[in-house]
């Protein structure tokens, strides 16, 4: 292990680099369905948020609670709610350097940290208002704590390890798979016998402390019933989407680097015996969670999503860092050339991740909300229809920022989600609104965009969508509005959302 000051300086520099790379352009993409869920849940009062977690969404409770406090201080803009993810990416990158420096050489630690910052899955997580970036940071630092606990005589490190493990699992329940990973790391460590009792006690204490949380997660298992089953697309999910999202060229270059390193003798390699070195630790970290989630999905119920395994990205970076370290044994400049090629391969995906319609199904909730803030007048009636690509109603446009609709009459609400402990509001059928519509002079109707033919889409989550043709003027909704005396005055399509202004 290198000097503490050198490792700390290197970790700080890489962490800042990863943060800057991650936060750049984070305000540009329009919110999508999952991010609106984060914002809408976190905007609620604390009692309403607790009701939601009790009834529906405890699995994301820690993140929602944290975002609630963050939003109270810094607001809920696209930049603000994604900023914690960018900070977490920086913290995770620093953690990768610290972790690698404890089990490998200085160059490997540096290469691993830089590579982590460049991974397409990581640059994606930095602009996602969900907990994925935080899961990577949590697991990295939890693993650092494990190594410190193993190497220290101070037993309070195990207490801290137990606390952080419990917090990590509450943050994202699938992080419980890291327990098996850490057992394998411990099994290969020279202090296995003397540390086993302390580690087992720390894990048992963690699981006992969060047992009520785990029971609540099991009761709400239907919350992830939408996850599609695994099929023949799994190899592509694993090889491309899981870590090299939107950048297959990056993945190819990465795999070539790792393959080439296998034929090079260790020069600046792991710096430790194989049994307690960086390679077996990284392989266990990658394989164990993936095998568990795939097996559970095949035997019990689907839970496997590419983005759920973001917390394994640090292990991929560590393997890549070892490979780059081995290449340095041939020529000192080879790893830097390889990093340059990887950075170039990242550019198209990085730019796409930070474009306005970057999110799944190119959702445009933020753009529609901005339009409403500028064009919908106080006293106007507002209705939210359905869209083929939106599992809920188009009221998610309002959920982005209700202030955009201040003074308007939102007449279609059947059930308020905050009042009923649910995630999403429920809408009244348009046919039940004749009396309310009779008092409106102007109606804004937010609905789907026009489509002439079926559009078949398959997301990286393996979710399949068949978007049916849509013509608003031929729709039943327009027939009902027309029967109430309204005609189209103006129509605006943002990207996949259409706003229609109707007047008498």
C-alpha cells in the first residue's frame, strides 16, 4: 500500500474529475417517468411521504427521504435533483482509487479511478435522478471499510462496517448481494479465521437491524411486477447495456484491453498475491450479484434490470485498471493511449446522454412543463390524457413542477396520490366531466403525439413497447370535447407529448 497522502491526493483529483465529467450538461435532459417519480414523491410533506413508503414504495424510501431534504434546501430543478448523483459518482471514483491503492499499485489505482469515471454506465448514472450512482459509492466505500477492518486491530471498524452495510441495503435492497461478495473476499484473505467471527457478527447485526425493512420490501414485491422476464436478449444486456450503455465501441475496446493484458507478464500488476488481490475481488463483485439476480428472475420472478447493477461498475473499472497496469509493463505510454481511445469511444454516448430527449422513450415531461408555465393562463382548464409510452397519465407533466399550473383549473383529478399514499394520481374518465367542462372557456389537453403507424421499441431494460397509431382529431376524447362545444385553437408537439388548446 502506498503512502496515505499520495493515495488521498490521487483519489481527490480523480473524484473531482469524475464529478465534473458527470455534472456537465446534467440540466439538459428532460425528466422521464422514473425521475418524475423521484421528484413527485420527494416534494410531498413528510407525513405524506411516509404514507407512500408504508403502502407502496419503501424500496426507494431512503433515496426519497434524502431527496426530500435536499429539495427543501436546493429545489427540484433538473440540475438540482441530479446533482447528488454527480456528487456520488465523484465519491465513488475517489473510493475506487482508495480501494485499489490498498490492494494494488499506484498506477493501477489511478487507471481504475479514471476508467470508472469514463464508463458509459457511470456517466449515465451521473445524470439520473435515482439512487443508482449512490449505490456504486456505497458499495465502494463499504468494501474499503471491509479491508480496513481486516487490517486494523481496532474492533470499532467492524461496528462502522455493520452500520454502513445496513444503510446501504436500505438505500437499495439488491446491495444485500454484496454480503456474499465480501464473504468470498474474506475467504481468500489471510486473516479469514481470525476475522470471520467479527465479520459474521457485523453482518448479523445489520440484517437484524433492518429486518422490518426487508419484510416491508417483500410485502411490496408487486411494485416491480412490471420488470420483463429474461430472454435471448440477456447476452446483449450483460455485454453491452450493463456497463457500456449506448457505447458498444467502448465495450469492444475495453474487452480488447483486458484480453491483451492476459498475455502480458505482470509489471505494475496487482502488487499482491492472487488470493487476496484485486482480480478475485473484482470478479466476485461482478459475478455474484449478476448470478443471483438472474437466477431469481428465472426461478421466482423477474428482478433483473441492467441499471440495477450499476453498483458493479466499480469492479469493472478495477479489472480494467489491472489490465492497463499490465500494459504499462510493455510501454509506459500504452495505458494512456488506451484511455484516450476509450474516451474517444465514449463521446457519442456521452453527448447523447446529455441531449434534451436522452431519456427512455425520449420522454419530454420537463419541456411540456416549461411550455405550460409560459402559455397556460390562470383560469384556463387543464386536462391530462393518456400516452402510449406513459404507464400513468400525462399529469406527470404537472408533477414535474406544479407551479407551472398555478391558477389553472385542473378538473380531471379523481384521486390525489399524496392523500391516498399512492405514487401516481388517478384521472376521471373524460365522459364524466361534462358538468365541469360546461364552466370552461379554454381547455388545455395534454396527450400523446400523432403517429401514423405502429412503432415497436425495445429498451435496454428489455422492456418492449408497441406504440399504436394515434390521431387526436379521430380520438374518442376529442369527440367528447367537441360534443361539449370545444374546437381546436392551437396544437403544439414538443417531442412525444402534444398540447392542444381548445376553445368554444
